């Protein structure tokens, strides 16, 4: 699985110098090396915490100067998730890796080239959900397009990136409706699935009045100038005029709303699902510039009330929301 967008969510990264001061963070860092001589990578393994992933499942191979702040922030972003989520990840266990960049990733795993699903200029994370090594990875720097490797910082968004990647793991590992293999599966199933909830959200979104109830603040670059897609007369500009609201969202934010995927041979919306989980859990992965606001929509309980209720209930209790849990339009 991949996270395939360059606009990843600005997450405020506080200096967590108090890690280790509470029982949950009573552990320590142990120096380890990955890769083979002479290209070994110096890493730090977190052990001794009472909570996943600091119980031996968090490996920091990022910028050493950022371990006590950015690395600790990513650690806390994961282990602040509800107990059912931590239990599902720990049961595998899913290994969590933070790398400085994709070049470091390649050295650590003895790769000559990156897997074909990873673009070093566009992707900031990756997940292996099955196989001999089950892991989720985030990088602190991506490559510049046509420029230097590992020179574009994305570490301020590390919380959203790693939680997005772990949501790919949760897609397959938490309690699912009958007839569904993964939560993001494009099927109605025999119960109120996430996909069914999404269809109900789409109906609601399409019923909203353009430029009054939706799209008031969305912007795009027009001739190099950041421009509202609703003009001063309250009408949509081209090419958005005349389209349904859902089609407009897909056109504005294709990497989230129009990114069909295949998970274990099944048609899914796994990027949509994983980004929505990340948006709800830690604010998401995007940077709120250039008018991008897909995480605003994903966690918004007006536009996406049905899918929000599904994910919030699942992550908090590892149960499926029953019909009466949803507002009327979602039932």
C-alpha cells in the first residue's frame, strides 16, 4: 500500500522531551544497525514502553537530530490511538519504521531499487500488509522532482503519514461486516459497510448547494495564481461548472476521492479509507496550502457523517456501528 500524494497534513510537532517520564513511556532507545556492511544504517529501537509500538516494534532510522522531537512525536501519535487499535497492530505485530529518506530505506532493506509502487518524489510512506515482514513506514524527506534526493522535508507531517500507513493495516485487521474482507472494499456486503456509508454520504454531498454549502473555500492554481473555484458571483469556474459535487471532489482531490486500489486482489478505496482514518485520528497528512483541504472534508461530520461514524466507532471499540448509532440520513 502506498500514500501517493505530495500534499501531505501539517501536523504540529511538539518537542516531547518528557517521553520516558510516565509509565507508558518508561522504556528506552537501543542502538541497532540495519543493512549490510559497508552500507549499514544506524537506527534506534524503542523498547520497554508499556504501549505498542514502544514495546520493541518502533524503529527510528531518521535524522538523529530529530529523534527526540519528530521521532518521539510519531511514536506518541501511534500509541495514543485507542486500545482496540493498538491491540490489533500489536497482535501481528506490525513493525513501525521512520526513515530519513528513501535512500536510507533502500540501504536498510538491502534494496538496489525501490519497489515499483513507491515514487520517491511523491510518496512519503508505504505499508506491507502481508508477507514475511509486516511493516508500515514513513520518511522525513522525499526527493525533489528533477533535483536532489531526500531534500524536500515532510517531517512536520509525520504523525498523519505514519497513522495513514497503519490505517492500511487496520483495514484488514479489525472487526469487519459479514461478507467483507477489508473495510475499504467496494461492496455493500450484508450489513452497513463503510462502502454503503460512503454511498449515503455521496447522496448528501450531491445535495449541497454549490458555493453556499460546499466549495466556498476550495482553491486551485489558475495561470499560476491561487484562485477560488467559486467566483465573485457565487458560481463555479471551469472545469467544475456543471458537474455533481462528488465529481468535483474527485476532480479537486483525485489522490483521495478518485483513487481506486486493489488490496489482496479485491477492489477497494484503500487510500480514501486510510486517509479518512488519519484525518479523524490525528488530523491527516495534507499540508493546508495551495487551497488543498481534503482532510477538512474527510473528518467533517456534516459532509461525511456516515463514514465518520463507521470509523470512529470501529477505532474506539473494534465493533461495527449499529443502525441506530447513525443519524437518520445514514440509516
